[in-house]
């Protein structure tokens, strides 16, 4: 059956990129429909670190002050080895917007973005199973039999994107690394300070980041074959604690007090950057954004940040294309096509750069080689820190620029 009130723009996926795009379009007075296969907003991954580029995107979307109120600004980071015999290095952030960093809970960000949209914008339990062309329109088939007819289809449906598959993207590359993530709540305060603690060595990279006075997000990526993706949370916690047994007690206590239902593990995947050289980011007024476009390893903390960049830039390009729309269907289609192509040009090389940098940094930080470890510990740690900040220094601009 054909859906009622077919929208001009359908966005698949109510994650960071999907909701950012929808909010950006809403700010420009353009309606969209967001399809979410789950029955509620999902916050996979628990939290992520935000940098300069993320705050510029949030300012454009109008949610920055609300998110700032809920999360503490990080004062700097402490980097060290998981071996107790090596001293840590500390870097304090200057008090400027270029160094603003906070660890943001995904759930709170998604709720803030969703709260900016008209109530009927997000359609839950709406799983896309098939896409077909119908002249200048796309027919989006849902699992419940509904068919939506739309002018523009945007895939923000993650690493296993149905829309990305339709565009011709191949399966992702799989690394040998797994990531364990957790979120710990301290009702009376964690006393952890406002710094990002990161430790690495022996094929392991781990971080502990306060979101606010009561919540700490932590992660551990590793190349071990001792556990797999089917391991239960209790064993995951014990594995992580064993890997970090030489760290200070207050650091290990964050893991020890994490509820088992707040621990997950997944294999790290990425899109080979060379695929974006010839891939169709957009075709027939269909495009992708966020993890559907540029899934990357988490080593430079840019997955969620760049997804918001996508949303702002995509909304701006579509807004420009749909201004002063006429009754001429061919002309309207052509303008939208050009707008999406402009978006693709803006995001292509940025995506390639971020994917490549993230993979390279992860490879260096988790190397087991003796000489690589020595080189990294003595010379590379400060360089990698500066590189991370350099990649974050990107301004997506306002919605109407």
C-alpha cells in the first residue's frame, strides 16, 4: 500500500547524521521524514568525544548550549602506557573554542536533536527493505508493506546501510581489532576530574573520559584472540581489567563498577578510503551520510563529529537547491541533483582523509612491535595528539552560508 502524505525528503536512520540532517532541513523550513527501524532512539556506543568541528555543527543546528549544559568541558588529556613502569604525559588544553572538547552521551544528543523536530517527523519501527526508481521519484518499501514516494532519499542507516548498498557500496573492511565500551554512573560523583585519560601498549588502547560529574565513558580496543564477539559482558569486564591490571586503582574502579548491561563489544570496521574515489556518494537524487558514507575506526574520535558535519552541509546544499522551487518537475529534479553533487564533492576528500588518518593512528597506537613501541612512546605521542586536534579543526559553516 502507498503511504499517506508522501514526503519530499526521506531520511533512513535516526542516528546522529540522520537527525542532524533533519534538524538542519527543519531550520531551513524544509520538511522531511526520518525512518527508524527500531521502536525508539538508539544510542549504540554510549558516548563519544566531541571536538571543535562538532561544536560548530551543533551551533549551526541550535543544540550546542543545551548539550554544553549537560557535559563538562575537558581540561586536557593524560597519555601513558598500560605498563606501570612508564610515566604518563599530560597536555592541558588552552581556554579557547579551538580546544573545546566534551564527552557527550549519545542518548542525550539524540534526544536533543529529536526534540527540535516536529512530533510527526520520526517514524519508528519503519524498516526499509527495498528501493526502486519511479521516474524522478524513489519508491521506498517498508517491511510492513508501506510504500513511500519521495523526491530525495538520504541513507543515514549506519555501517550496514540499505541505501549504501543500493548506491553500490561494497561490504566494509574488517580489522583484527575489537572494541569493548562501557558507561559508568556514580550517583555521588566520580571524583575523576575533567581529563581524558588514554593508555596503550601490547596491542591495547584504552581511554577513560568523564561526561559530567556523575558519568564516565570508557573503551578498550585490542587485537586479542582470547575473546570474541559472543563473549558475555561479565567476561568482557574481567578481560578488560586483566589487560589494565597495572593502572591506578581509581582508573580500574571505573571498569569494576560498570553495570553489565552497560558493556558491549564490537569488531572495528571501516570503508577502504580508495573506494570513495570511484564510489557513487549520490545518484538519482539518493545519497548517504554518516557511517553509511565514511565508517572509520574510532582512533581520532571523529565518527560522531563528522556525522554532524555531514548533516549541516547536506541540509545546506539541499536548502539551496530547493529554494524557489517551480512547478517544472525536470528543473526541480536537476536542481536537487546538483545540490547533492555539491554535497558529495564537499564530503568526499574530507571522508577519505578522516578514514585514512584514523586507521593509521590506530595501527601505530596498538602496535606490538618493540621498536614501534619505543618510537611511539618517545616521539609519537605528542605528534598524534596534535594530529587529532588538527583533523578536528574544521568548520562546516552555518546552514544558510
